């Protein structure tokens, strides 16, 4: 029972982080001038802030709950949305532990026993490396523009920054859990500032905040993201990028079990 | 033909009672020919009953040999002994020992039943004997509904019905009054005379001794005398 | 020497009659014991039938037809394609399978995840045909709120109360199912809660949900396909024969790639074990009870032998072999037990029939719900009358009679004839 509850909490925390953590590449897609400022185009761009050709980065995840606190530093590679490789750098106890996602399969690697384990469908909900990430988080892809109708609900200044605010409403049969999402995007550079997720009854469930906008590997990215569940005041999970590079010379063959096992 | 009805050769029976040896029968050698009417007399404890049990194959001798109608008992298994008893021997006991759950007729025909004779054959034989022994009409009574004398006559029929080589009777008159004893003795005499049935009695009833043709005295498990005599006619 | 059984039987019967009171007393205990034996056997059978019925209706039926690979993998890729399913359904319609098929339930089962704004939970998702499933499964009867699925439903889900609470849903709420589809891709499906159930089985209430088969097929990219066909028969006794015949037909039509007809014993091994254990404990109880009754018989027969030692002596003097003496005692014991056992069985049958033929309500003896092997049980047990059980009961009683008479028979056999005659004066 305890475990389930714990996972459930983590799950809520992590749904938010899925996208920024794994999909690292900020693509400056050349949108046609006429589309550039349509809500759809803007959200698509924000959605892909973190999606791209290839990337490598080092990120630190901190999970703070009422009962415990934990920090994990990891190295992350990605190629498009289908391939990613994550390896823990610290704490030392868990260093070397890795996860490989190659198209639709996920493997874990445990250095202590030198074993790779394929995660079966039934374990997709299992916690990832003892964190609040679940394996499922690693596989799912973001499709905001496909699943939601988007309209601009505010355009103006908030806290002396010019922003758009968009309301994303799920399409009738879209397989999404939210009632709606409210996105706030900075006009100046299309950086996401905040995303608020509501359930069907219109209640705020969680808030994702972006900050520390920095140039990393030629791109402007929100280097710090923080999620707060609405029903757990004081609890949060944050991810900060310490390093980030884009468009590396890696291809699919890099995302192999051998790489996962090799350690680097 | 030619076989003695009974032959014993130096038969001994020793009982062990509480570390004490009791020599009940001490080297009895005896021959009885078919058709004889013999009384084995002697006081209580003289070994009469034990000797009878040895002859009946109910007790095995400590030493010596026993033949009934030429068959040596001493070598037989208990199954063979049972079969020998069924075919060669008849028993009459002091207390009649009829089976209480069977009628007089059923009791009388029991040996034939065991031999597997057909109902018709059995009835014919048994009814004739009932006539002969004055029991006609009592065939379907249960033993409890018969007098002692009548019961003993049924027992006699049971003993002779299978035409055994030898009938062993242990104190057959002991429980009967003199009238009943007389009737019983007469019945047995007639059977001996008419059917040639061989009888060996163990008794200390003087009337029975008087009516025997051969009287053997047993004392302390040994034959003290063995004499032929002229039986006293029925009064 | 020819041995006349009738002589022995007649003697035995008359001896029993002679000791009528003692015989009756022993007979009475035997009658009560046999009545109890048969009562507990038929009630046990009724209980087990109920367990089986409830369990198979919550699971895959008395028989389930599936691909052998699916049996091992439980993976969607090993499902039964629409053509195979049609062929099987055609064969079932043609008839000729022994036993009566009450309902057929085509199902598409997949393990995945159910998520809502409040979180996500692993889920066992069953695509079902609403009308057929309602006849097949007991799940629709465990309704808490709303309704069960109906023909024509599309984005509807019938959800366990535990899952509902975990996902913070209510009637009409939407949630998302995620699983690997037929192509191996992760696919999501939006559904809405139309009804909730509570089975009392935490595992089912927490993770099980039904959605329409057509929805599941479209979502998982395998419309028309199923993972299994469940068959509900009239009763569990029909299973072995029906299974054999069905398996034979499947082998004929599908050759080496034959589908499997799996009985509930294989698909619910823990239920199978439970039935066997319960039977065993029932037998154990009967064994103890009858050991006590057998002691009574030993006593009666032995007493009768000791009381009639002289009689046995006389019989042996008359030429009865020791073996025949023993068989006389055996026959006495057997007549006593078999006669009273038969009466007892008849008594047990009629009492059960007249008093509880419609069902015996055990609810007063149970606290709360009675769940078993993941199924909540009806507290009303309907006895089950089977000829095989009567035969079994009688044979058992015969055996008991035989065993109980063995020692007295041995004693009768070993009687020392000379000894018994000694005390006649």
C-alpha cells in the first residue's frame, strides 16, 4: 500500500517532466511567416522546445516530498523522439545505472550485477531507477498540437513581461487525461514560462514552471524546470540542465545494449 | 472297508498350566472297529474329554498318532481336519449345543448343508430320522422350544445324519433325567444296530456303561481296563 | 468341498436378528454416519460447483479457447485472428460438442495502464461483447453505480471501484488507457466511466475494467480479433468430455497451429487445488468419523463373536473350516454395515432433498463476505446429487464394514474349539 501511494505521488510529479527531460533539443524550425504567430504554431514550437535531431546533456533531478528528499545527476543522450539513453552519474551508489529506449522497447542496466533487463509492458508503471519517473514516462511522446484545440485567451503583460496565454482543450476523443492546459509563453523569444494542468472538473492539478533561460549548445532553453502538484503543498520536483549540446554525430547504432552496458 | 473306525497309537497330551505339567492323556493305544458301541468311562479328570478332543481333531496330541477311518489326523492342516470332521465324524455334546438361530430340522441337516447336498436329499434323510427318533412334528421348532431330551435327540440326528465313521459323544446324558436318558440311549442303540453307526461315549453315567458292549476304563490318562461285556437290555 | 454361501448368509442374518438391540444400536450409528457422509458429499459437491461456477464466470469460463502461444505469453501478438475466431464460433454453432454451452464470451485482453489527471494505475483491460459478457460473467452483477456496458457503447468503461478511487474518477469521467497495440506501438484510448463494480477481490477491484470489444479492437489495431473465447457450460462435470471433443475438432480444423481448449483446472490452478484440498479435508473428516463408527462395528461384531464362542466351537466341530467361520463373521459385519449404510444414504439423500434441495443458506455461519480464490461466494449452497457419489459412498461403507469385521473374523477363526467346550459344565 505504502509503495503504491508513493508511486502515485511520484507519478503525478513526473508526468510533467517527461517532456523536458527526454526531449532535449530546441528546434528552431523555420515556420512560415504567416503561421509564426498562430497559437498552433507557437504551441508546436514550445512543444518541440525539447525535441530534436540529437542531443547530449547532464541534468540534475531533485525530488522533494514531505518525507524525503533526493537528488540524482544523470547524463542523457537522445536522437529524435524514439531513441534515448540515460545514465546516472551520481550518487555514487547508483552511478552507472542506465536506461535505454530504442523505438518501443526499454531496457534497464544494473552495473552491480552487470545485467540488462527488458521492461515488460506490465512493468511500464514501475518506478524508473527508484525515482519518480516511471518507465512509461520514457516511452510516451508529446503531441500537444494533435490532441488539443488551442486558442489564445490572453495576450499582454504579466509581471512586466509580454506574454501569450493559450488554453489547450482536448479534442473530443483525444487520449489525454487533462480537462485543459493553460500555457503561458514569452512573446520575446517563445520561451514557455508556465503550464497549468486542469482536470475535467476544471480544477488545477499541477503547475510546471520554466526558468533560467540560457543558451546551451547554441540554443536558448529553459535550463530549470519545476513542477508542483496542487494537492501536495511544499512538494516539488525540479530538473536543471548543467550541460547541453545539440546535433551531435550519433546515429541509431549508438542506442544499443552494448552502449548501455559499456558505461560510456 | 477294512479300516478301523478309530485307531490311536501311544497318544500323549501334556498341558502346561502355570509352570506345571499336566499329563492328561498318557500313551493311549486303542482300536475301535466299525459298528462298535463303546463307552469310555472314568472319573472326572481321568482324561476322557481330552482323549475325545484328540480323536475329534480338536486338540493336537503331544505325541502319538490318531487315525479315523484310516486317515491320519496328526498330519492334517486345520482345513483338512475340518473337512475330516465334516465327512468322518459326528459330535454329541453334554449341553446339546444346537444353533439357537436354526430350527430343529435346520440344525439336524446342518452337516448335509455344509456338504452341499440338495434340499430334497437332505429333507428325506432328516425327516426319516425325526420319525425314527420320535421327533416327528417338531421339525420347525427352535431349540429353545424343545425339552432337553428332544434337543439332545436333534443333536444325535445331527451327529449321525452324514453317516460318519465315528460318533463322539461326551457325557450325552449328563443333563437329562433318567427317562429322557433312556429314550436317548434307546435311540442310539437302534441307530447302532440298524444303521451300523459306530459310537464312542465318554461318561461316568452307570446306566450308559451298563448298556455298552465294550467298556474302557480310563484312569489318570491311561487305559486301566478294556473289556467286552453283554449289554444290559433295556428294562 | 463346496461352500454354501447361502448357509453362511442365513446364519449371519439370523444371528443379527437374535441380537437385535445391539445390531440396531450399531446400525443407528452407521445410518447417522452414512447420512452425514452423503450429506456432506453432495453439499461439498454443491459448494465446489458453486466455487467453480463463480470463479469461471469471473475468469475465462469452464473452457477457454486460445492460441498455445498466447497461453504462455499473454501478449497481444499471439491473439486469435478474426478468421480463426469465426471458424471456432462456426464449429460451436454447429453443435456436436457434448455438454450444454450456456454462453460464449469473445474477449480481447490486454495489460496496460489507466491514467487520469490524478495519476495512473496498471490495468487489466478486457474488451468484451456487452450482451454476451453480461450472460457469461458475474461482473455485471457486481454493479455499484451506473450500469454495465451495453451493445452500441463505444467509449464506455466498466471499472472496478478501487481503480475508480485511485484515479479519482466518477461516473461520466474520462480517463485514458495506454497499452502496446497489435503493431507494438504504444496506443492511447479515451474512455468514460459508465459503471463501477465491487467484487470484493482487491486485485480485480483495483485493476480490472471492461470496455466494448469493438473499441478495444479499433484501439489496438486488431478489430475482429480476440485473445480468447470463453465457454460457459451447464456444469463442471461436462468439462472433460466437452474439452476432449472440442480439442479434437480444433486439431482437425487448425492442424499443427491448433488452438488450445483449456479447462478451468488449467486456467485456475489455485481453484483446482482448493477444490482438491477441500475434498481431501472432507474425506479426512469422513475418515475420522467412520473410524469411530467402525470401532462401534468392531465392538458389536467382536462382542457377538465372543458371546458365541461356544457356537463357533460347535460349528468348527461340525466341520466348518476356520476360513468359513471367519467369513460368517465378515458376512455378519457386512450385512450390518451395508444394510444400515444404504438406509443411511437413502436417509441422507431424502433429508437433503426435502430440506435443502433448493439450497442451504450458510450466511448466518459466515462473517462478512466469503471470498474464495478471488471470487465472492453466494452463501446459499445448492446441493448436487450425483450417482457417482452414491456409488462412492456405498463402496466406502462396504470397505469400512469389511475392515471393521476383519479383526472379529480373525478372532472367530482362531477360536480354540477344545477350549470353548471345556467350560460347558
